[in-house]
């Protein structure tokens, strides 16, 4: 395909241009030479016919040689330049086959800043994104397998112990079994919430909502959790950033996940700050909590599915890493944006919603 495109470009760009130039020069010589010779021959009393034909023959001969030389040079230069232009496209075709085969390491060599160079940069960004998504997918599968394997292994051990009469069928044993089953139920519920968040855009029931009222409702529910750990909660609502257009249930789900995260990751005696502020054509909510903060390398990925910055495999120490992914899906379904910043001692998670 590359060679066919190369020759098409050469034929389109070189042959017609040279042909037009030669035809114009040929026509000009044939038309104008007769007039010039007639003037000269009249002046010097010489018969113009034979001399005129000799002149035209010589000019045509040299013009043909010049045409062949110009065509050869133009083809050579166009071949080299066009081949240079098409090289990144050939690389993209080869790398595309590697991507399809599951290899995400190859990248296009960008040597120019023109449109082809911009295409190469965009292609490399796409390859980087695919590599990142593939890495997250593998991590997600590994995390999900671990999340399922741990309670299932525990259940199997308890049940085998009961069947072999190694463990007594006591109330404590059945409570342990119930805890493991609840872990599985919670994981399935998280996955269901994520699936519903994926489809949220098609099922939004927007209505005017007072954001501070929803936040206060959640804080009332979580007050015992915060008080048990001595966490101080501060709120500051901008009167100009009060109302949003959103689906009540889905917005409550996003807010609940954010408040729950703030409670989980705030240390004993720490502080949680919630504020609303005006943004361009939108309302911005910021939830900040004291704590160790998130590493700069992890910050871009905290809204990815099954990503946990602390690398903990325990649901008790951070869940399955789905909460913020659900927030991202729900907020973006409303046409909003999510983001996070972190510094030593504080982490801030924010989102914007149209008002």
C-alpha cells in the first residue's frame, strides 16, 4: 500500500506540473519564434523558412533533453521527500499490528513538526493510553481475582472444617462465615454500582437540587463515624454556588463515596473540610481531608477502577478501589469534571456540576 501511495503522489505532483510547463514553453516558442524570425529576416533580406525550421528543431531538441533531465531530477527529489513523509505512516501500520497482537512498547519515530509529525505524536499518545488501560485491566483482573479468592478460600476452609468436624458448629464459626459472605456481597454490590454508573448517562432524571442540603444529610448519617475517630468536620457553602441540575440518587451516590473516602483516610483526630464555590457556569465542590497525602505518581490514576494508592489488598484498609471510579462515571455522566490534588498533610478531591 505504501508503494502504491508513493507512486500516486509522485505522478500527481511531478508529472502534471512538468508537462504543463513544457507545453507552455513549447507553445510559446512555436508561436513567438515565427514573429521574431520574420522581423529579422525582413531586416536582413534572408528567407526565413529554412532558418526558422532549423531554429525550431534545435530548440525542440534541447527542450526535450531539458524535459527528461527535469523529470528525472523531479522524480528523484519527490521520491526521497515523499518517502520521508510516508515513513511515519509505514511505522504506524507496523505498530498497529503490534498493538493488535498485544505488544504496547513500540512508538512512532517523530522527526518533523508538520501535520504528519502531529499525527505521529497523536498516535504515540494513543499507544500510551492503550498501554496504560491494558496495565490497569491486568491489575483490575488480578485485584478482582484476589478479592474473590480470599473470602472464597476462607469459606472453603471453614466449610471443610465443619464437614470434617475439625471445627465445632458454634455461633462464632457461623459469624465468621457470615462475615466472609458479606465481603463477597459488598464486592458484588460495588461492581453493580460501577455498572450502573457506566450506564448513568442514558438514565439521568435531572432536577434542581440544593447541594448543601444533600451534603448535610450525608454528614448527619456519618456523624457517628466521624465522632468515633475524633475527626473534625468543617463546611463552607458559597451562597452563589448552591443549586445544581442533577439526578438526586446518582449525585447522592457520588457524594456518599467521597464522604466515605474522606472518613476512611482521615487519621484519628484529623480534619475534613467540605466547601462549595462558584466556577465558570458550574458549581464546584471540594472535599479535603488531613492525612499522609497521595504520591504524585499515583495521583493521575486514583479515579481508575480497582486502583488503590496504598497498594493494600485488604478491603478493610481501603476497599476494592471502585468508589472514586464510580464518582468519576456519575459526575461525567452529568457533564461535569472530577479531579484531585494532594500535598503533604492534605488531599483534596473535587468535582464540578452544571448549575
